[in-house]
C-alpha cells in the first residue's frame, strides 16, 4: 500500500472577472470634491440669474414710473387754462370769462387745468402737485366761484411717486432768461418755460421742461 505526501493545492471555483477593480479612498474624495464644485457653480449661477432678473424688473418698473408720471405732468401743464388775456394765468385776473391759476414754490406747483380721471369724471380743476414728506402727491379741487382757493389738506389726493427725495420747480419768464425758483407777486403772467426736477430712490429723473401756453 502506497502513501502519498505533500501539500494539497486548492483550486478556487469563484469565477474571475476580467478588469475587476475597486475605488480607492483618494478617488472617492476627488469625485466628491468635483461634485461639490459643480453644485456650488450651479447654485451661484442660479443666484446670479435671480439677482439679474430682479435688477431688470426694478429698472423696468423705474422706467415705467418715470415715463408715466412725466407724461401725466406734461399733459397737466399743456392743458393749463390760460384765460382770455395774457395776464389772466394766475389768481387776480379779472377781465375775462375764463380765469387761469398758476402758483408755484420751492417744492409745489398749482395750476388750473383740464384733467380726466376716468371716462365720466373730469373737466376743469385746480390741481396741486407737491412734495409731501417722502411722496409726490397730486391733489385737486373744483375751481371756486369766488376764486379763493380752499385749503388743500382735505382735498382728494393720489400718490404719484414714492421714496421722493427732491421735487423742485423753476420757470423762465422769457426763453433767454435764467431759471428762477421764485415767483414775483407783482408779475403773475404765464412763464415761457417750466422746469420740474424729481429725485427719488437716490437718482435724478431727466428734467421735465415744458413750454407754457401764453
């Protein structure tokens, strides 16, 4: 009887896969770092896009506000009632059937004008555009029969501009003269030009310069 000695070699029955490898810890960390950079870039881009859109909307709203208010003020002054004689543009005129009204100060302007509030509401009114606190406010009242202007505080009003910082009025009696922010009590005739200057939210609007009827 023969005995065999020596080591016994075991043959693995597990099938071997060609190119089977795993990820090392360094590779996993690099992948996570790259993914984090991608996510950070994406979030930053979305935030920038949101800020840009908000800025565009804010500028658009500002442009619309400037355009609408400027157009409204232009229509007010162009529709001013000048009366039947050159000197009847302000209080104190008495020779014509239609009397005008034009008074201004450092931060307000009053005039008689034709205004339309709606399809069935409008006509000839005394209007006042003035700086009231941090707002540009429009007020109006019907022309009094005795031509004595009533107090404005309790009259109907509408806010035209919010965050108002400056509203100044200046006139030129003649085209070649300098701008003046004062109105002479002895000369109430219609000015040749009126300049309205508005500053709101830290920025000046383009000056609104209007030619008056004379």
